[in-house]
C-alpha cells in the first residue's frame, strides 16, 4: 500500500496532468464507463464540521475509491485550511487498499481542471478577457488553469471582500496578464469567459450584464441553497455540466429547475462534447454555461495519477497492511 503526501501530490500532479485526468473521466462518465456513487455529507455535531464521502468507479481507468473529508470552519485559526480531505484507492479486482493520497491540493487542481476542460471545449476561440467572480483559496488555481486555454489579454475580477483581490492580482502578475478590479456589471460587459468561484447564496451575475458569446464556468455552487448566477441567465444559456444528477440538486441549475425555467433534458454532460456526440457551442453569439459541481470521480482520477507518478518517481511511501 502506498502513502502519497500532500507535498508529493504537488510535485507530481501539475495542471496538464490534472486536465488530462479530468477530461478523460468526464468522457468515461458520459459513455457510462464510470459512475459516481451517492454522496454523503453530514453535520457531525462537533467543531461545526461538515463531513462526508464522495466515491465512484471508473471501469475504463480501473480506478475505485473514495474521497473522505469536509469543512472545518475554525481550522484557519489553527494554521490549517478549512477544507480537509484524503483519498483512498482500492484494487477493483480484489478490494485491497492500494493507496492513501492527500486530497487538499488535488481538490484545488482538479476543480481548476474542470473549468479549464469546459473552457477548452466551449469558449469561443477568440476569447480575450477572462473574468473572475471570487478571490478565495480556489480562485488562483482557477486563474492559472484558465489562462492556459485561450490567448487571454486581460483579467477582470470582482470579490465581495475586496481585500482578497490583491492575492489574485499577484497570480495574474505572475503569469503576465494585466489585472483590473471592477464592478460586476463591468465584468459582465468585458469578459468573454467568466469563472464564478464563491460561497454565495444569491445571484452575483445577472442575465442582462453578460454579453452574447460569453462562456461561464460556475464552480462555487456545490450545495443545496448556494447560488452564483441569476436563474434567468441559466435559462438563457446552453447548459453543460459534469453530472446532471448533481447539477439539478446541488449545482447552479437547481434554482432554474425549481423555478420551472428549465428541465433536466436541457443540460448536457460536458463528456458528450469531449466524446464528439454533442456539438457543444454552435454559434459565436451563444452563451454557454458549465455547471461544475465537483464529482468524486475527478478526485479519484487525479489521486490515481498522483499515486502512479509518485510510485514511478520513488516518492511514495510503501507500507505493509
Ligand atoms: P474560500 O473560503 O477560500 O473563498 C470563498 C470566496 O467566496 C471568497 O472569494 C469570498 O469573498 C466569497 N464569498 C463568501 N461569501 C460570499 C457571499 N455571501 N457572496 C459572495 N461572495 C462570497 O473558498 P474556496 O476554497 O475558494 O471555495 C470557493 C467555493 O467553491 C466554495 O463555495 C466551495 O464550496 C466551492 N468549491 C467547489 C468545488 C467544485 O468542484 N465545484 C471544489 C472546491 C470548492
């Protein structure tokens, strides 16, 4: 059995490895070769923590496992990040534990890979302005990954807490992109691609603010009640997601669904676009929206890659069970 630490994950899985792993597992999900099991997420009645499991099996990649963890709101005071998780991988032929892999860095890199895959397949090729709504822990990962998908010339960003924007500007500086903090209306008017990555419970981007041809990757809404964009905007867009069952219950489309503006059949798995069974964007004026809810198979895909690369590089600890 292998133990792969957080540090080893950082050394072995970069953005390109995460992109390839996430794109492949979205394709497998759409073909019915990989499926996620029902998610468990519970308030444990201690430390205000939410704890749960996301698991699944990818038959094409032969990856079976579970990500376990959650959210501990007081961790920051202890010098730890609030989201904590670990991935356990099992041998699909025998059920034996194969690896324990740190899940914190991998969660950020697989979430950024998810919006990146959507940008690669759905954004207009001539997209030049990237908009970010949110400036928390995930936002920098999102910016770095998105910047590799198109020839962006500028980043515009908004955050509820403006004091968090300088850290995001540093990332833009680092990759050589001009950065401007703007109001949300201006962000909608300028951006060709918009990533939302906040913990909001109300719409932050309205339909009338977004121009034709925009691609949105809505990444923050992963729980019932959360919301980042106007339900009317969702209804006006051509909709894609990682997994329809999650999108309509805990993802960004939940509000348009409950308002009766759209139905499940209006949403396409992005894996269909990757597999070539759906055309994706069909016009330069179309608004496309990817609802990235975050599925367990993404975690298993990147963790499996981390374990493989760490073993090859001699960086994994081997332990007898
Ligand atoms: P974080 O706590 O570091 O940052 C939270 C961000 O949301 C900050 O930009 C903050 O200013 C903003 N925010 C907080 N409350 C807000 C409100 N009421 N209105 C508008 N903005 C608000 O969190 P993070 O790790 O960057 O994660 C951001 C979001 O992404 C969270 O909701 C998290 O659950 C979600 N997430 C989704 C996935 C996925 O796969 N889809 C994966 C990881 C995290």
